[in-house]
């Protein structure tokens, strides 16, 4: 009789564990869906863009950059993606000259590519302009805020990934 009670309680325990696991799964699923809808990454990049926009109000950091001559938009987009990826390494290794050259080249390519942006994509255009302007300002600063430079670089990475689909560049 004692064995039956233990086995019976054991089965009830497993049933309870399964029930709790199912509830936990549902809570995690709903939490994940809510986070995706809250715009977590978008909000973070808007925060970075807000900092960049405050820099922009002091003067247009992209104003002195000339648009790069581009024959092949796909190749230019690939170069831009590569520059965005390697910029972080230049910042982390304190290679100022390389980081400045990469930032200016990114801005130059962006000025050319952004001319093909549809008017209804002005939010993305403004976001990329603000991020690049902030990046140029921060990279030319006397003392580097590496965290800000990396944040701006990441925001550029996300923004450019989205922009490539709008420009229909793979």
C-alpha cells in the first residue's frame, strides 16, 4: 500500500511539473512577443540617434563630406557593410587614423546611396544621417567615447541592413 501512495504522488508530481512547465513556456512566449512589439532595439537606436541629432544641431557633420562616385550600387553597399563591420575593430584597437578614414568613407558612400532613397523612407534616411553624423563627430573628438562609437556603429549596422532592402540591394 505504501508503494502505491508514493507512485500515485509521483505521478501527480510529474503532472504538476508538466503543468508548471507549460505555464512557464507560455509566459516566456508572451514576454518575448511583447518585447518584440515594444521596439526594444528600435528604441535603443532612437536613443543613439537622439544623441547624434543633438550633435547635428551644432552643424551638419556630413556637410563637408563629398558623395562618392558610384558605378555599382551593390558593390558600394557591400563596401559600406564591410566598413561598418571593421570600424568596431579600429575603435577597439585605438587606431584613430583608420577609424577616421573608415567613418569618412562610410559617410561618402552613404551620401551617394541615400540619393536613391524613396521619399516615404525619410525616417530611415534621417536615422542613418543622424547616426553617421554622430559617428563622424565622435570619431573626430579629442577623447574617444568607445562605448558611444560602438553603439553608433551597431545602430548603423542595423539601419543599413534595413536600408539595403528598401534600395533593393542584396
